[in-house]
C-alpha cells in the first residue's frame, strides 16, 4: 500500500509512533515541502491510497479529492478541518481517522502570551540590536503588561486559557465575540464588552481567538484598526483571514498600530515577497501554535496507530 505523509516540514513524523513495521510492510513517502497548487497535489499524490494530513496545511477540497482516484483512507491530525471536504470522503467511501490533540489547549494560549511579552518589551528588536554589537543606544522603550487592558476576541477554550494566564500577569481582561454573553464572560472571570467597538476602544492589546468562518473573516479590517487605541498591539494566533492583511500592513506602516504578533496568515507558508515581512514592529512566526514536541508526539503516534489499523498490523503498546 502506498502511504503519503504530507507537510512534514520538520522531517520528524517517523520519529514518533510505531512506524518501523509500517515502513517494512508498505511504501511510505514523506513530503517536507508545501505543494504549489491543486495540480501539483494531484500530480504527486494521485497514486497514493493513504494520505496522512497535518492539520490544515494542505487543503483538500472536493475539486482536488475527486482527482485522486486511488485514495481509500485519510488520517487527519486533530479532530476537525475547514480545508478537508469530509462530505466528499463519505460519498466516495474513503475512511477518515482522526488523532487526539494533546495539550493543544495550552500550546496556542502560551504562544499568544509569549507574543504579548515579546511585543511589550521589544524582545526581537533587543535581540537584533545586541547581535549587531549594540546596546541600549537606539533601543525602543517597552511597556509593562501589568495593569494594561487585554481585549480577547473569541472566548472559547483557547481564549479562556489566554484570559487565565493574562490575569495572573496582572492584565485587565475584557472579551467580545458575536455570540458571547455577559454570563459566559463572568464565568471566565473577564469583563464583557457588548460590542467590538467597545473592546477596541479600551484594549491596549487585542488577541484574536475566533473560529474562522464566513461570518468571522475580516473581523479586524481598516475600520476596526482605526478604532484601536494609539499604541495598541494586535496578536493573531488563530487564523490569518480573521484580520485583513492589507489593512494590517497599512496600519503598521503608517504607525497607527504600534505592533503586531502573527503566527497565521492568509497564505501559508508566507510568500517570500509578502509586505508583512518588511513591516516595522511586527513579529512573524511560522505557524508555531501547535508545533511542540508534546503535540507532535500525540499527532504522529496516533497517525501511526491509525495506519497500522488500516494495514491490519497489531500494536506493540
């Protein structure tokens, strides 16, 4: 059986889980580079019977799945995907296995908090200054998080965990989302904002934690960026299209937004010539949100277990 492990950017998939017998019993190919487009996906994957997906890195809509004639099984890390057409899988009789998510509820919140610290104390700029041989001359002044207002947009499991950590730091946390109620906000220990405008008007830091969908794309655009406080910063570790990238670039270059910490983008990997790469006071990460040793251990352990089941191999655990 021909098995493909997609988007193994760090070449570590086979280091976790029980793969040795799988490799002996079948033909396993790992892909460590992103695909160029749908035609590239089809050209490289049309002979494979099993596809092992890493989250939403490679999109497989119906139009692409229908061009993979030999596909019989899909293994997805995590429990949901907005880029995999699961209805098409069912219609074609293609089995779908999913994995546990490990400590994902901690990984992304911790990264969001890390970006808040990095932006507030100009960590990236200070690191670059010292490595160039400099010291405090020319270094930007930071600000203390304690006592500042953190506005969380989206108070689900991730947003709630961000709020828990932020309160321990001394941040005053407020929250808003289209469906958030005052009761849910109170249960999470944060102040409720009745509107997005109300949150933006008082937040020193805005952190995005909505689920991406038709109604949440462009939640932050040019009008919202204009409503933010002077000196405010924006964090997005959720999904790129929640924030309008063109408007964000404009606000950063104009200085109306003091800074941004981004882990997600409209197109990933971020194109080499993307204007965000040259924006001032902008920390850019390569979608680190779930890229941790503990989560990879769970993802690839469970992926290997699902493939073993497909092949009829017993587990040694």
